[in-house]
C-alpha cells in the first residue's frame, strides 16, 4: 500500500523529534504527506510520538472534506492541510505543531523577519503572523489559502505554525529554523534591539546560495 513507503517512516521519526524537542505536547499537532491527489494525515487524537503507518488516513485532495463521526478519523486540522496543499502544488509534506517561541513571537502581531542566512534560505524574507482563528475552522483554512502561495510557512496567532515542504526533510528544517529565529528575536528584543537582515543582505544570500 502507498502509505508504507519510506516517507511515512520519516514522518513517524519527525513526530518523535517534535515531541522530544518540546515543539508539541499531548495529542496536539498533525503531520501529512501528499501522494498524487491524496493526502495522508495523522489520525485524530494520536500523540505525534506514538504514530504508526496505520495512523495516516487518506483524504481526497480534490473533494469537499467532511470529517467523519466514527473513529478512526482524520485530524481536526485536515482543512488546514488541504488548504496548504492546494495553495502550494509542489508541497509534499505539511507540519502543524505548537513551537513555544513561535507562538510567543506571534503574540506580538508582527511578521518574523529573516535574521540568519538559514532562515533566509529556507523561509524567505519573513514569515507572516495571522490573528487567532478557531482551530479546524474554514476561516483558518481560508487564511492559509491566502498566505501560503507566497510563503512556505505561516504563524497562527495563539495557536502554532503550518510549514510546507517538498520533502519531509525540508519541512523539518523550516520548522526548526522558524522556531530558532523566533527565540533569537525574543532574546534580542529582551536585550534591547532586533537586527534583521537587510533586503540587500537577504538578496545576496539567496543569489549566492539559492533556496533551501
């Protein structure tokens, strides 16, 4: 079956890492993969450090999603992931988790700027922060649809992040660099000043090294 390829093993390992790093707690967060016109998303209520291949449930990317009442059922955040894949046709993996530093920065209501070369290469000049919207809602999915076409990541106010990648490995690094930069900015703000990369510095990095 399609779900038993190596990408699912990578997602399972990633789920363990996200919990180990404290980027998600309990049964929060969800992971998904796209294969052709089907996404496989983690099952509702399953902690990310306890996933098995059978915990990734198929959802038709092109159909209107109605969450079933019976178990097992896809994550409450399935509309979030569907919106992400529809907005970024080259995406093959999505991560939704709750990094503490990213959530704290998002409470400022400001975009997270590129402060390191790694952030610039993997996430661009900045990552937008959107106001809080109810998890699982169509309004939240609509916000993703409006934002992700021009960025591989979005910060969801008082909630978490959604990260897209062409591979699981790319999505993983984008998640880690986003939370690292949020921590750097919070520390810099506490010390008195944030110094993001200038547009010229950003352009030079991308022109020299490409995109992550």
